[in-house]
C-alpha cells in the first residue's frame, strides 16, 4: 500500500509539471508566417527564412533596385544582380555567390578541375535559430536584407543600422519581394544616375530586393553570332574538342514558346508583358503602349502573334502588392530629373541568357532632347514643328519612337551602327519606302529623324521597326527543334548569311573609322546626306526666331534652338570626317561573303575634303544671322565657327588618320587618296585668297587660317610619326607662301595677319613656341630650296618652286 501511494504521488507530480516548449515553436513565437518557396517568418525588423532541405543548392537570383532616392538620383536604377545558393555544412548554413561563367560541358576529369579552380565564394554563414520538424533550418536574414554584402549589392556605402528599417516582405510562389529603407554612410557605389562615376555621399534610399527562385531547368540557350547583334552572357568552356580554352556567348532573350508548335503563326504560352509605370504622365500612356507593341510585327517574323503587349500598371487600390521593382515585371519608368536621356537595361538568368525582366527609365528631359532633334532635323518637312512648344500629338509620337528604341534593348538588341548606312541616301526622300521602313534598316541605330527629306517629298520622318529589326528578332526568337545550342548552329549560320546578298540585314557597332557605322547619321553617302541636311538647316534658320519667341519672355529658347542647329551642323562634320582615311568593315564569315576590311574609295575621300572646303572652311555666313546673334550674343556665332573649323583640322591631321591613309597608299597605290593629296586639297581651301594679286582676308577667314597653322604646329612639334613629318613639310611650305604674299597684301590687317603667322611658324621651327604636348626640335641642315623640292611640295601655294 505504501508503494502504491508513492506511485500515485509521482503521477500527481507529473500532472502538475508543464510540458517542455518545442524550440522551433518557442523561437517563432509572435512571428507572422507566410509561404513562398521558403517559409517567411517576420516580427517587426526581424525576418527569418525557413529553407527546406530540397531548396539547398538551388540557384536563387537576388536582383536589387533603388525604389526611392535622394534628390539628384533616380528611382528604378539597378543596384546589383547576383545568383546565390544556400548549402548545409554540419549545423551551419553557408550562403555562396555562384558564378556560371566558367564551365566544362564535357569530360568528368576536366569538370572536376574546373570546380577546383573556381570555388564559389562564401559570403555569409548562418547559425540556424531553430530547425523545423522536417529538418529545415530557420535563418535570421535580417542583416542580409537591410545591409547586403557588397558581393550581391551595389549600394552607397555601409548601411547605418540605427537609421535603416525593414518595410515590407511580400511572398509569391517563386518570388519574394522585400522593401527596405536604408540610410548609407557613403563611400560606396556611385552618385551618377548612370551607375558610374565617383563615390556617393550616402543618403536615405528605399531599396527593393527581388529574391527569385530560378527555374530548376534553365531555358535552352542560343549561341551568339557577331553578324546578328544581341547582348550576351559569356562562357569560358574547358570541356570542348577545341585545342585550348573556348570562349563563347549565349544571347539574352525572353523565353517564348508556341501554344501550337505546329502553327506557322501562334500565340505564345506566356507573352512578354510590359507595364506603363504608375508615375508616367497619363497623357503619354497610349504612346508608350504603342511604342512597346510596335515590336509585334518583328515577332511575327519569328512565328509569334501578340508576343509582346503593354498594360497600364494597376493602381495601389487595385493591387497593393504590385511593385514596379518586382523582377517579374517589365516596366517603363518616368524619372523626374533634368537628364535628357533614356535607358533600357534588363535582368537575365546568367545560366542561359533568359531575360527575366526589364525596367526602362525615361528621364523627364528626354522630351527636351527629342524636341531639339526633331526641330533641327525634321521641322522643315513638318509645319507642326516650326513653332514651340510642339503639340502633344507630335511630342507623343517622339516618345513612342524613344520607347520603341529602348524596348529593343530590353529584348536583347544592342545598337546597330550600320542600320542607317545600308539605305541608299535617295531612298530617304522616297515616300513609299520611308513610310514602310522609316529612316533606317533598324530602330536600334542612332538614326533619329529624316534630315535628308526635302519639303514636298512627303517622306516619313521617324524611325520604325525596320528590316534588320524583324530579321534579328526572327534569328534570335524563332524556335529551333534541336537537342542543344550547338546543334542549332547550322540553321543560325544559314539565316545570318542572308545579309551577304541583302545589306539591309547587316549589323555593326559604331566606329569613328568606318563611315558605314556612324552615330546619328543617315544614308549610304555622308556628303550627299549632309548636303541635304544643310539645306534643311538653312530653312530652320529662316524661322528659328519666330519659332522660339514669345511676348514678354527671354531669349533662352532661341539660344537653345540655335545651339541645336549648331549641334546638327557639327554632326555632319563628324559623318563626313569618317570617310577620310576610312575603312569599311563588313562582318563576313568564311564562305559567307568576301573581304572584311576595305578602304573608302578615292572619290569619296576627295569629296569629303571638298565638303569641308565648301561648307566649313568657307565661312558659313547663313549661321551668323545678326538678328539671332544680337539676341544670344555675338560670341555664340564666331566662337562656334572657329570651333567647327578647328575640329576639321584636328580630325584630318590626326596621326591615326594619316597612318591609315599611308597604309592605303602602300596597298592600293594610285587608287588611294594619299595623305599628300589630302593636305594639298586642304591647303588650297585654306589659302585660296592668296592666289589673288593683292589678297585680302576677312576676320573670319583669318581666324580659320590661324586655327589651321596652330593645328599644323601641334602635329609638327608632337611625337615622331608620319603625321609629324607631313606637318613639318606643310609648315615650311606655308611659311614661304605667307612671307611672299605678306608684301603684296591688299590691306593692313591681312599684311599683319600673314606676318604674324610667319613669325609663329618660325618660332615653332626654331623650337621656341610651346609644343602641342611633344618635344621641340631643330630643322635639319639643308637650305630652303632643297627642302621644298625634296619634299615634293605638299600644297599648291602660288610660288615658283619646282614640283
């Protein structure tokens, strides 16, 4: 009985004991739990990720953006995009940054060697706060979210924990959106709105992180080809049959699959969707939508209809969890900053090049940039543009064009520098062709508005989705039923080879050396196109005063548009300059076309120098309207004239250009336009007044001649080169010429001018004048007559030396 009583007492004691609290439940007490591919537990500024064991080793992309910024920066700017993995190591969890750029596709031994030589960096180590009944570790990721390590986040310095807060965590099936208010101490990242430049001074930002689970099976990649322009992700492969390291690229593109694989034209399983951001002014919405959906015609070439669509973003009331920074959404943003630009970056899966989202930034002053372009280039053909401000309809059309260009970038397409030069210049005056194709073969060229068309032509004035754009989308997005990217190569090569016979399908980067790859240019002949452009600029000068003047206002708009005219004038100088010593590059592949490099013809180079003589060195008096200059300042005209002429001299006398011309002469002999011929033609244009018996040189031409002599001295006293030798010869010849003509000058100003030039050249020849960054020198020991005869006389001065 005593034993029974003791047993009963023990039972009563156990009844009184409280059951032990489960550590998992204890740790997560008072936390709110939500479900994504991780469980997310949150309490105030604490966030825990519960990582299931099956998620260990899965690729996760962290894509960060600045949702709100201090004044002077812009919302929507990228702040880093990286792939991470969680890994178990005993009782710890490692967080690694993963690189997919180095690999071995074949060979187990080389795969092992690659892995040993490219260890993925451990960026954080977690001690689990608890473990779920299923064995999933619970990790405190609060610090990671508020102040991520620099390996995954391009911030603005270190975050101050006392001034930084977790705002919002929104779970989705394959995506976790996190918003953080972070105050940085400065010293990191960049203060530039373009993401480069000096370090930031810090400040308070709202940061958006999209933490997206990448597909377990990556999209089948497509190998890049230099003949068709796509942005790409690079791979270094040690596991191929190539004898050495093989580097190649996968193009970046959206994942598009046909609902009906057998149909020639099918809707996609999942279309590409863009949203008009909430902050975009409502009156521009339809133009933005049209700019996106203009690309539908290109996707039809790839076998898809309604492949790309645009919607207006839902309001906060309609969807409070919708976020423009969400990596799942492609959004056109509007940034209220005085930056005259736009940009179209995208985020892609580095394993395959699959584009996950794109965020286009339209800065507010892109409107001003578009107006400046259109006014100086196209207004003679559009009465709507001959008075500021432009009507909303015209400004909207300009926005549509800009949006379409930026959308092209987000579809994977870079700039195509050859898109304009593949069009015969006269076609730009053709009403039917331009309304069908725009101003170039590609909207991805910097081919702005149609400055070639003349009043009465009825030609279209804006760029459109052109032949190359349709071709490149077809090449990049058409499904090919092959086992792997390498098996697609023969098909892709055959498609790319179409450009051999059809120049309008060619691609190339911008180049100052290649006149067929110029920025802001139109047509296949820079001299003809620029001559048409000058006719239109002269028309613009006829109404620039009326277009910009408003009673009671100042003349700032006149100053701005006068500057736009000058900017366009100077663009033509750059376009024409590319022909002199130019080398045309066509990206032919073996068996697919002829030679890759070819010098510009002698005729075109000579016509280019003549263009400068007629339109730049001869004073462009039509740009010096006194009614304009008396309102914006005389210096605005004279200084600009001198600057443009100096640009011609520096360009023609550059060492690299002279070297290319000498190479051309060496290879092609009499068929080449030689450097000596160029200097002779240039000198004749500069000194044409000196052919008169009593020469008189006006003040503008005196300024131009001083600029020319200064350029000769700069090159002649520079480092040793072929250009230096040519400049020395021309300096000596020029001195003899001005000495002889100074005595017979028709007025005192010309006489003093020529005497001063002679003195300036002599000082340089004696090594007394400041050199243009190079060393001084002494003239060789031979007399004047011997030097001039022996050098061949590089110009055509009016003297008696024998040639």
